[in-house]
C-alpha cells in the first residue's frame, strides 16, 4: 500500500512538472534555396476543406490552425527566398487542409496531416503545381509525461513536416510548364 501511495504521488508530481507546448508550425532549419522560381509570389491562402473534400478528420477547433499554418508557410518561404520578386510572372499559392488525424490516446501519438497545395499563374489561371502532401509527426515517450503534451507536439510535427515536404517538392517547379492550362493572354 505504501508503494502504491508513492507511485501515485510520483505520478502527480511528474504531471505537475510538465507543460503543454503551444501550437507552433514554424519549420526548423529552412535556409535559402539553391533554385529560384522565376515568378513573384503575390498571395498565399490557407483554407479548410469542405466536409465533402476532407480526406480524414478535421478536429473540433481546427479553424485556429489555419492562420498558424499560413504564417508558418509564409515564414518558411521568406527564409527560403524561393520566389523572384522582380519577375514578370505573378503566382499565388493556395493550400487546402484536408485532414489532421490525431489519435485520442497513445504513446507516440502518430498524427497525419494532409493538405492540397496549388501554385497558380495569376495572369492565365493555369495551375503550375498541384499536389496532395501527406506527412506524419510522432512524439517519443520521453518528450513529456503527459499524453496531452505529446499529442499537441505530434500535431506540431506533422504540420511542420507537411510544410517542409511542400517546400522540397515545389522548389524544382518550372513555372513555364503548367499542369493545367488557363486562359490565353
């Protein structure tokens, strides 16, 4: 009985020592790109998928994630200096969040993020790049004792990984070879 009491007291103390990390989608270790896209980025939008477009769970309260995703993507694109601000071609990036599947319980809380990224030529309406990016994020048991802290961090990591995958994928895009034609100039 004494041992049981000590275990409960230890668990309570460890729980009190942990803190829940804030949502933070800022992608670490993003540096200048070796390849520059010859287009000026004019706008960036991030939206949630409609229920008929969703490819998984969109948890309650997800609307707070949308502006954070946008800010983190803007920050990463700025650090990357991927687009040419003096280019005659103008483009927009559109991101649609399709799913954030986070388990309600677990040890490492493997979380999947899915988003549709599109790069549009603003002059012609042509779709230059279109890809559904899927990524996962996990948090090891030694990250925090509290499951809610590991769960939150796994969401952070899945979105950070999603943005990083997009950046690696779009970096080699040729803006002069659209996937889908738009209207003629």
